[in-house]
DNA sequence: GTCTATAGGATGATAGAC
DNA sequence: GTCTATCATCCTATAGAC
C-alpha cells in the first residue's frame, strides 16, 4: 500500500524537476498526486517544507553515488568512475538529478560544499598519476562532468555518449 | 531623458536575472522601476511580452560577442577568444548573461541553436591545428566554457581566473 | 504616455468534520 | 490521516481618467 505522503513526494518531485519550484502550485501537486491540497500542509507544514523533504531524499541518493568515488583507492579508477558517473544515473533517480540543476539556478542553491570531497579526491588522483597541475586538472574535469550532465538532462544521454569514450581515452583510463 | 519603458526593461532584467521569471511579479517590477503596474501591460502586452523584449536585447548582445569569434581567421585565435570570452563579459551585460542560464533551466529555453555556429568554428579550428578528433575537442571546450561561465556567475570571476591561464597553456594559445 | 482603480482568478495556508 | 470549505493575499490584466 502506497502512502499518500509518498504520493505527494513523488508527484511534487516530478513537477518541481520539470517546472521549477515557483512554477508549480500546491494545487497542481495535490491534483497530480490525487490528494486533497490540505494534506500537503498537514504533512509538510508548508510548500518549502515539501521541497526540503524532497531535497533530503536527493541528498541521500547523491551521497551514495559520491561515496563510490571517494572510497576508491586506485587513482585511475577515480578518474574512470568520475567520467562515467553522469552516464550511470538510474532512470528512477533522473528527477532528483534534474531538480538539483533546476534549483541551483532558480533558488541559487549551490550544492558546492557537497562537491568539495569529490574535488579533493580528484586532486589526489591527478597528483598520484603524475600530472603537474593536479588542482587545475581536477577542477577542469569536474567542470566537464558538470556540463556533460547538463547536456544529458537537456538533450538525452545519446547526445553525450561519444564524449564518454573520448574522455576515457584522453585520460587513458 | 530616460524613458519609462527603458526603466521597466532595466528593472525587469535585474529582477528576472536574480529571481527567475516565475519568482518575480509585475507588481515588484513596477515598484522597482518606479512606475505604475498598468504601464507594463501598455508597453509589452503581458508579462511574457516583457520577457521577450528583454530576450531580444540579450540575443543582440550575444550575437556581437559570437561574431568576434566566428569571423576570426586564425585557428589559434579562435581558441584564444573562446577561452577568454567568459572572462571578458562587461559588468553592464552581466544580468543579460545570468538571465540566459536562469531561463535555460527554469523555462527550458536551450539557446542551443545559437551555439551551433560557434561549435562549427571550433571544429574547424581544431582541425586546422591538426587535432585527431576536432569534433570532440570542440564539444569538450564548449562544455568547459559553459561550466566556467556558470562558475563565474555563481562564485565570481576571481574563483575561475586561474583556469583561464591553465587552459591557455594547455591549448598553447 | 502615464496613472488609479479594480476585476477575476490563482495561490498558500487554516479550520473543522469525518 | 484525510477531505471539504474557506480565507486573506497576491497575481495578471483591463478600463477609464488625465
């Protein structure tokens, strides 16, 4: 039995991911979830509380993905996993992922702190591999995966697939 | 004498760039411009019309910047101008630039077509310079400038400055 | 061109019954 | 937990006077 609270969360996630926070009313969310509007406020206090609940879920999902890279001990594997990460996101987590990018611009929620450990790990990996400017290489690769992710979300994974192969060859991993 | 129509455009640009299209009401725009709300609808028909007018201005500004690169005949200079472009945007055009990124996500206005001639030019330049995969190199560099632009808009130009030097050295331009 | 006033509807949020 | 009814506020847009 699917709880109504979860139906609200699922409907809100999809709507927020597709139309942004300010682009979706609680009325629309209630209708999409097949639930009365008042119930949203019972469960989440207000609209912002609903968003926070979804963001909490997103944070957990992201932490799992990042842990795979941060705990990796082989520097070449760190690069490999970083490059392939945008291409390995599950269909079921697609909306969580899109929401991150949407809110980063709409509400200027940066999520920069969450990326710092990843940047540090890349820095370490490039150093281990003998690159002369590991810090800059790390920032560059992070910028690349960021923009490739954006490309996947906007135009589909097929349009970026060839860049994965190209990057893996370029970094020899 | 500054026309009231321009005051509306200026105020709306700043507000849209900072809070997004759905995050700003015509009431707020009117107050920021020191103008009656009704005047907005006289001049621009509706809120969307106001946005379209601003987007028209933004398009013109962008076309000028891109023309500098597309008309360039020296392949090395094409790379140089592409890399330095995000760092050469005028303070006065900052809001236009930020608005592009905001709307790309909020309203899913891609602006992809506008970038195609730039991508073709980069493709040509990398080919001229003897790169074995000019198409992929072009897409990679475009992704990089896209993400560096994003970084400048979010965290300031200082935070990305060292990447400019690093990229110029990397591409030997 | 510009303002004031206002219509008509949507929005976030609450109260009370079941 | 859930729904219905409702409220005060805000929103886009229009009408009419100056």
